[in-house]
C-alpha cells in the first residue's frame, strides 16, 4: 500500500484493523470525537460565561498573579531581597509570559499540527475520525487563546504593563530551527507532530500547579483550570494520534520520528532566560544581568523541573525504544539513564 506524507511516497505493510493497539487508539479517538460537545469548554461557555467583573473574579491588587516557585530564579538572593512591590511586578510578568507562551504553543505548534491532519498530510489519521478530532481540537485551542488573551489584557492594564513586548519563546524558535535542517516536507511535518505531541503531554501537568493554587488571582486560577480540563482530553488525544500515525510510517520515517521525539522535551525544559531578561529590564529590576547570568550557568535547561515520564512511556508504547537508534536519541537528550 502506498502512503503519502508531504512529498514522500513509501511502501509499508497494510494496516490491519484488528491490530490491538491501533484498534484501541482509533476506538478512543472515535469516542472522544463523540464526547466533544459534552466536554469542550467552548461549548459550555454559551451557558456558563466567565464574567471577569463578578465579585468572585474581580482583580485584587493585593493578590499575586503567579507562583514564585515557577520562576527560574525563585531562590536567587537578588530576587528574594527585592522590595515586595518589585517581586509582585515580576510575578505579574511571569503570568503574562505564561499566557503568551500558551498562545505560541496553541497557534504555532498545536494548530498547524491539526491542520496537517485535516488536510490529510499525515498517514494513519487521514480518515473522518482523525480529521474531525483535529477540527475539534482547533476549536478548543482558539477558545484557549481567547481566554488567555483576555487574562493578559486585564493583568497588563491593572499592573501598568501594557507596552511590555516579549521576544520569541524557545520552544517555537527551536522547533522552527529544527524544521529548517530538513529538505523533505514529511520531515518538517513530523517535527511539528512530535513537538505538538510533547507539548500536549506536558502542558496538563504544568496547568495543574496553577489551577489548584488558591493564593493567586481567582480569575487567573479559574482561567487556567478551564484550560486544564480541555488539555486533559488533549493529552489522551495526541497520544492516541501518535500511535495511529507511527504505525503507518515507513521504517525510515519511524526512525526519524524516534530521533526528533525527545528534542521538544529539552526545549520545554528551557527557562526562557531571554524572555525573562526582557521582562526584568522592563520593570526596572536592578540586578537583571546578575540574575540572568547566574541562571544561565546553573539552570537554563533543567530537566528536573519537568516530569517527562509520559514521553518515555509514549516512546515505549510506540516501539521507538525497541531499536538502539531510538535508545540513543533519547539518551543524547539526557532522558535515559
């Protein structure tokens, strides 16, 4: 059977509907598609509109906007010695960066991956179920972008950060650089799919921290929790999409996917120091250079900050770690001991 991904044609074994793992993944994807109208927050929003002017969600200037333990320099003496008002401004910057990075992930990583599926450029998910669940996900992501942009606007207005402009985030920058290394369209698409998959595996755990924090702005917590509930479904969706895709790739494409799958883990673990330097300079933090320089030495890419066990489990389920090449690709990124 001849498959097409981008411009490359390859001959692989016929897909057998009764294959246990793929059959199970396709059944789950079909079920998720049928359940979308019941679980999607954008659908529920028609009846449960978020009123940011309600007393429960009203902006409280005394409340922090973000968690201190999510700052890359949370234990640095220069930050701890800063006046409380400066610390609060820095936390507000953290909340804005979190939201704008979310927009980047949703619009530049996940949405293009969904579009590749919708346009039948990815084997294994080019049927009606795959295209519909990708379409559902696009609607979810558009709603998430709307939510976080509203949150950003309110925080910027309340904290006097309207003109703060952030540089490009590392995750998207590194993904784009990686895609530029390859001439074949199928290679660029698989880099996109791998990055989207890793992003969706990671993001729900990251959202959990903020969604359960009752000490930050109530509005911020609720927006994150709304986002988190959709992302719990997306976690499962992208794992099952990856399983369907991987089985339909040629051996060469499978090896390539195993090579690139661990890369976004390190991109995600990056502390985004360029973004932080921009923000610290904007709010007038006097020890910016010292703090950024110290973080660059000790913490620019810190794998201990993230739980990447889900990506390892996915690689094992796909069979990407059954070959020495797959093992070596994960070991090179420091993901295997």
